[in-house]
C-alpha cells in the first residue's frame, strides 16, 4: 500500500511542482523585474508551446506553420467578441479553438502525406498563405494591417454573479488557470498509450507501422491537438491585450515558437514555458538597456546558441537528463524475482490443433518487377500451420524482395498472397500485423531512444488496442495484463537485466534479440525472420539459435538466412530461390544433396556480396 501511494505521489509530483510555481511566481519573479503583463505573456506562449511540443518534441513533426492556427483562433474569437455576435468570452474562445482545430484537420490532411523537410516546408507555405488571406481576402473581418482593436476584457458569468477580469495580476491568474489545465491534459496525453505511440513514431515510424500502428491517424490527431492549443493561446492573446495583432499570422511567430521550444527543451512539455521565460525576459530587458541599441538582437542570438550548445536537449531536457542519471545509479531491481514471476507466461495464443498442417501463408505466382528488372518471378509458396520453413538462395536471388512481399512491406506486380485463406496482397504491413503475422528486419529497426521495456510495450499496445485508438487520457499501465505481457516478452529474449536500459546502449547481439522480441510481442503466431543471425559473433549466434528453437512451439515461422549450418539445424523444409525463381524445395537432407542447389548456391556463394 505504501509503495502504491509513493508511486502515485511520484507521478503527480510534476503537476504539484507546476501548480506551486504558478502560485509563487507573482511573489518571487517581480523581484527579478518581471511584471504581471510579462508573466501573462509568457504563460500564453507556454500554452502555445504545449501543443507544439506534443507535435514536435513527442512525435517528431517539425511545423513552421503554427502561426496559422494561433492567428485563426485569436481572430475568430476577437471578431466574435467585438462584433457582438457572441458576447460570452468563454464561448468565443471555444469557437476560436474549434476553428483552429478544423483548420488543423484540413492542413494536416494535406501536409502529413509528406515527411521530414517536405512536411516542414508545406506547413510553412500554409502559414504564409494564412498571413496573406488575413491581409487581403478576409481583411474586413481581421482588420488587415490594423488588426482587431477593442477586444472586451474577460468576463465570466456564473448566473448569480459576473466576474470581471481586469489587467495586471487578475489577468495573470486567469491565464494561469488555462495554462495549468492545458498542462494537465498534455501530461495525461504523453503518459497514455496514445502518447507512447507518439514517441514510437518519433523514434522509428517504419517499425511503428510494422508493429501494427496506423501512424497516419496518430499524426493527424496530434496535429489537430496542437492546432487547438495554438487557437486557444491566440484567443487568450487578444483578450489579454484587448487587441488582436496582425503579426499573429506571421512567420516570425512560428519561428519564435520553435526557438523557445528548442531552447527550453523539446519533449519535456515545460520546455516551451521555460524557453518562453528566457526568451521574452531577455527580449524585453535587453531593449531597455542603454547603449545597446540594435545589438540586443545579436545578444539574444548568442544566448540562444550558447544554451542549445551547452544543453543538448534544451535547458529543461538537460535538467531531466541529470535527474535520470542520478536516479539510475540508485535503482536496484530484483531481476531474479521478476524472472520467477513471469517464467510461466505465454505471450502468444496457441495454434488451433485442428488446423495443424493446413496452409497458413500462401504466395500464388507472385512477381515483382522494377521497370525492366524482374526481382521475383512467378514464385508459389505455402507455409503450413506450425511449420518452420527456411528460405535460402545466393545473393541477388530475390530473397529480400520475396520476403517483403510475404510480410506486406512490398506490393506485388502480379500474383496474390493469402493469410489463413484471406487475401492480404497490398493491404500493408500494419494490417498484416493486426491479422497475426509479424516480422523482424535484417537491419535492426528499433526505437533507439527508448528503453527495452518501452520498445516491447509499443508492440504489446498494438496487440491490445488495434491500429488506432483515442485513449489519450487513459493511464499507460491501466490495461489488464499489459505489464505481465511486456515482462514475459523481455524474459523470453533474455533481456531482463537490460529492461530499463536505453536501446542505443545495448550490444549488437542484445539488439538482435530485441529485434526478435518485438516481433514476438505483437502476439502474432506467424513470424517472419529476415537473417536473424546477421552480424552475430559465435557466442551470440548460439544464443539466438537457441532462442529461435525455444519460441517454435505454437508458432509458424519463415526464416531467411545465409548461415547454412543454422538453417539445416532449424528448418523442417527449405525453399531455394535462384535468379528470382524457385529452384528447389524439400527437407534439409534433400536440399543438401540436390545437385542443382549445390551448383547454384552451396558451392558458389560469395559471402561478401549484398543480398
């Protein structure tokens, strides 16, 4: 019981610290020259940054167009209040948030089809487009270059009385409430199963897809959430200063948001607020220092460069990194007790005995062409329920292409692939995984910045939640049996002692075992392994072969491998590919003595050629 209460206390500690800081700020920070108006402005930018941090810091999507939503929410709310169409301030703010969210749906749908710099530039284009519209087509509503003046001060009607919010400290407390609620919601999101998938997308979107998550839906959802946060911040800006400025739509607004978030620490939630505090404090203070003149911009730039150089993950990120290192030195885990508790767990549903020996995975005449090059030509293949099948062939035989078509990674040019009688040709690797077939990669595809436990959890979440679920306010560990399944998978691949280690710190052999563990953790009982022994030393090779043997029960498996000794030891039947076609198929003894196979593969393979 005491352990439970202490755990809850640790989880709620950040919220308590934020609340205390918000309460203490009006009594402490004025001694540093911070006025009520400056602190209020910092909170507005901090709220703006909360949504952006969910998008950039947690999902890895860099947007230069957040000013479009900031301005949309602000101008819609300001217009409704000044025109008298909506006299209620809170309702006007809500409508502004909804307008920004709708804009987020449209822009996100159009821009998220691209990744990396192309996505960033697309959002920049939309931001500039909104700035142009604000000064032209919608000028009669936005005031154009003059903005919207005369936004009434906030009033909250409670029925029996009306609360009038004046400027100064009352306005600070008003905005602080919005910020704290926004922080609570953002923190619940990042600590939810939904938030865990966002981190996986940031780390390795390709593997998140292969584990069964529909990342396009997650990206669009978090993009809309960030737009809604931006719209609320924009609405509060107009209410705070009784004026909605035209530069809310400008590129400079988006640029400052990025600078503040990076400076404070992306992926920390509070980094944006800390960055806004540093940036706006210096921004305002340097301009008031005599004899500096226009050099204040140079000084501000130098401060930014120094901070991001000294603190690799921003100021807040640097503090958190120090705390994690300190806690890791104190952490003691009883791995033996964990092993005893989970040794008997099974993370994969057993195969229906009545289906044993029946086809589970079939390829019927599949072909893959790249222009005039045919990588795989008219290959037919059938894997039986409960069978362990090997696929071999010389380098360039088409094994990787064939394997990718089986797994759903690659569409066929012609031919069909069936899984338990259902055609899966071209449905995509995410849908294939959700049906119960998963794969490992020849080159490790892991979430390097996450721990071993978090990696496995991403796979288990896909099994429990399906492709996509809006469980943003649910606790990550609330799902029944999830922690047990995660622990069982980690124990199965013998990584219990490394469970809380960051994947980037693991040895290559440990990463290979984790690569296999991710495929296992999806709960699939049809597994495809692409060269699981690639790059391993003799000792690790023995461990992985033993692992593959141990997980054989209750599963159907296809293994592509160059290690012939291991293949003959593991596989019940072997399929041989040569120049994109099926050359032979049979038991290990039949393949070993087949003259055609000996001529094409066993006697002439160059180990240094690429597959």
